[in-house]
């Protein structure tokens, strides 16, 4: 009996030990399996991290650039060099993109068509000129209605929905020219005008000039010539004007064709006899001032046209001026007009205007 009981106890202990070892073995195998299962997952996570970083880089590279585009007129003319630099400098400072385009020649329909093409690419903002309001007002309004902010520079389109005009107050610039003419001629004389008919900015300059001369002097405008915004045409037209009106003792140029006026004065042998006051600061015009063929040219701050336009368009788009009173009620936090003013360039200061 005692032996049977002893065998039973030994048997139970043996079974318990076997079970314990079996349980431990199973537990160890489970732990190893779990470890093996986790290890690949961790390795996969390590391998996937670079892929996620690359994906983020690709998204950043493919993000559309914030573009501000200037659609000019006669875009190949050197008059616009400073304006291109102003826009590029502002864009670089802000970390955005500035683009310059437009018809190389004087083509109002082509300017409007280019504007519409650029508008279709949904830029962050558009800058343009209103040389021909009939052509530009409809497309400017179309862009505004589409939600693209538009500024005009150099020449305004005041009847359009444009947000801001930045540039010369052209009527005041005409008055400024009138004062220069008066000082050169001493308040008496006859002048001829070289211009491009139909351009709003030039018509405003002529209006300011004529108003000032009529109210303050005995200087008369006796002839007007179409220069088609081209120096060679301006030369021929000015020669014809001087020859057909020998009483002319001063010629004005309303656009950047003063080099053609200087060439005409030299060709007719009238240097020192026929004076000239012109607009803008291309190198040939500055050479004419330096050698005395031209008495003066009127410099505009063209760099500021686009520099200020890009900066203000950026601020407008990013809500940087939204703390202005009234914005919450729909007031646009932008100035209607920024007059950048003009400067008289004569022999005394002409050297400062030559590009290095």
C-alpha cells in the first residue's frame, strides 16, 4: 500500500515537471516568434522613413510657385530695364517669382492677348500698363472678376477695376515739362511735340504741358508729330516738323524717343538753335544730354513701378495689411494711386544716370 502510494506521488511529480518544462519551452518559442515578428516590422519602419522624407521633398518641389507677372508693351525697349530689375529684386527678397513678358513692338491688341494668356495660368498677381484703355480695361476687369489682383504701372487704366496704379502722375509730369520749357525759352517761343497718338499717358502729359504754357507763358504749340514710339521714325518726323515750321525753337518728346529727336536736331544743323526737352533715360538719350544736343530729359522712377507693385501685391495676398480699419467690412487695404514722381536730368547730373 505504501509502495503504491509512493509510486503515485512519483508519477504525479514527474507529470508536473514535464508539464512545467513544456510550458517554459512553449513560452520561450512564443517569445522568440514574437521577437522575430517585431524585428522585420522595425526594419520596415526604418526602411520606410527615407521614402517618406523623399515624398515630402517631392511635394515641396512640385508646389506651384507664387508668380507675379508683368505684361508690358514694347517690351524690348530699354525703357523697361529698370522696371524688370525692380520686380526681380522684390521677388527675390520675398522668395517668390517675377516674370516679364509682352509684345516686343507697339501692339495694343497683342498686349491684351498676352494678358489673357498669362491670366489663364492663374498667377498670384498681374502687373500691366493701360496705354490703350479700350484694349486693356476689359481684360483687366476679367482678371479681377476671376479673383486675380491687378496693378497698373507707368500708364493707368482708371476706368478699370485695377486695384492700384503705381507710376508717374502724367498730367503733373506735363506741368513739370512746361516749367522746364519756360525756363529754357524765357516764356516766349514756339514748340513742336513728338508723341505717339492714342496713348493715355502721353495724352495726359501733353494736356499738362499745354495747360501750363497757356496759363503761364506766351509759348505756343505749333506742330505735333507721330513718332510711333520708334527712334528712327521720331528722327524723320522731327526733321520734317522743324523744316516745315522754321519758327520752332524747342522740340519736346513725350515718350522714350529722345534719341530720335537729338538725331533730327543734328541732321538739320540746329544744335544750340533748336532746344529739346524729352522723357526717360535710355543711354542714347543720356548721351544727347551729355553732349548738349538735348537740354534735359525727365526721368521717371521706373524701378519703383514694379518693386512696389510686387511688394504690395504680396502683402495683399498674404493679408499683411488686414489690420487696417474697415478691411473686415470689405475695404481694400491698398492705395488707389502711388505717384512716384519725376526728376530733371541735365548736364549737371547726367553722369549719375548712366548704367555701370
